[in-house]
C-alpha cells in the first residue's frame, strides 16, 4: 500500500520535509499547498513536483490520504481538525495547538474519526531521549526522582527574521507568544522516557526587559509580558520535573534534559553529557556517543557526509539512532534537528500505511502541551499551584 500526501505550508521549514516525503517508498504522490502562489511555484520547481493546491480547503477535497501541516504556530490546531474531519490522516509541526479548547477538540477529532495524527516533535528522536528510553526500559534508573528539560533559544538567533517571514507586516504583534505555549521540545523528552505526565504545575515568568519592548506592546495578540517561563511539575509517577522555556537568554542555545533516578542518572550541561551510578562505580562521558555529526551517504561503504548548520540544530545522526530501520531511499538526503526529520517522516508514513498508533500521537501531544498552557496561566496569577487536565490515553 502507498499513500498520497498533501503538504500544507511550503515555507523554509517545509523544505526539510518535502524531499523526504517525496522519496519515501510508500508515498506514491506529493501535492504541495500554500496561499502564497509565488512561493508555491518556487517549491514545485525546486523539488520537481507538479501537483499543487492553492488552499487547505481545496486540499481537503483532493484525493490525498494524509496532510502534513507546516504552517504558522497558531493555525496548527484548527487546521489539523479540519483535515481530520475531511477524512485525512494528519502530521503537524509543533505546537499541536495554542489553547486547551483547541487541543481538546483535536484529541476528540482523532478519537471520533479513528485516523492517524502525529505531532512532529523532534526532541522525541534526540540522542539523549533515545538513550534514556533504553536505560529506563532496562530499569537502570531505578525510580525516577526528578527531571529537567529546557529549550533556550534567544530571539537574536534568527527568530526576528522567522517572525517577519511568518507574519509579514503584523510580525511585531505576534512576537510575544508565551514561551510555555511551546513547551513540547522540553516536556517530550521526559514524558517520552518515563511515560509519566504532569498532574499539577506552578509557573513563573520573567517580565521582558528588552529595549525593543515587543512583549509589552499593547497590541500584542497574546497579552503576555513574559519572555522566559519556568514551571515546576508534579508528575503522575510521584517524581518532580522542572521545565524552562527561555527566549531572552545569554546562552548559545540548547534543547536538553537531565533525569535523576534512585539508582542512576543522566546529566546534561554545556560541558557534556554523562551517565552516573549511585555507587560511584560508573561515570560515562556520553558526549561523543550522543553527538550528531553526519549521516550515511552510501549503504555499501558507510561513507559519511556533513549535515550541519551554524546554530547547531540541523545535524545528522548519532551512534544511538536506529538508522537501519529507515528506508534506503533516505540515504544521502538531508536530516535535521539532531537526526529527527527522517524518523518523523518514516514513522508517520508507516502509521498511515499500517494503521498502528505512531510515536508522538495525539494523546502524547496533549501531555506534552497542556502542562505549559496551565503553567502560563499559573505564572499570570503569580505562581499558584494548578491542576493539569489530562485527556487520557488509549492504554490507560
């Protein structure tokens, strides 16, 4: 069985995924869709794709099996629901939604239609998450005590241009989105390892002090003063977690995690990545093992080609990535965000073909997102402890 895929939104980020969907052996056709017809024509020419569509409304009426939504953040939730209600499987870039009603409607749409939904959470496939999942599966951590996840991305690292690209003349009004509306790079690392989810959170925010005053603008559509937010979580397994989302931070930038158990821990910092045990007998420097530097370009010779970028986020695979399960057609194609892009596309296509629940499914997406939404409300109220609604899980 092969599927037909429509890709809605063909901006800069979509360029990383179009060639992967096109090359996948179980995708028989790709249709590109964008409201910007000039951009749409350019992408069709760039990737040698003939089929195109001027809007999501029309794409939903076409004979495609699945739609990949790679549009502006605040559009993801409603657009995913629209595609699901039209009978299409959905892949969505993060975040899955920007409000509790939106993510609730999204979960219900998946439950009612029985279709596949997968959130494109890159951190799920980061080397540290893969490594810790295996250690956790083996019981090496013991009981989890405490976890940390953080996404540090100062806006001077390319984000001003991204916002101008996304929102045009209104970019300044959309600039100040609450950092905790985009927590999934951090939360997914811990949730995907342990399976535990936040039941209660308290959030705190740093009121922005940057001279451009973009967060404090009266016409800020988000009505949010915080450029940096942190939440402390009570997890369903009895552990605790701290999640930090910083957008004004004197740091080169990172997406990372640390996880502490009663028997052993994984610890990550600017200086390196370490596995340590309580008996002090083991202290492993994992920096090289988990480093993403290249991807294979030849299945026969194993020769490698560099795939990297100046901000360190677009790199190839590490030693812990199970590249043997990827299609041979992906060899030599771009990968990104620490080896995640090829796995995201392959796992979504596989789920559509087999009907099996994918990683980063809609219930995972809800547990990645909702704690952040609640934590922002907590921060707006001075840091009160608040209960986190849980939308359930099929296996619960």
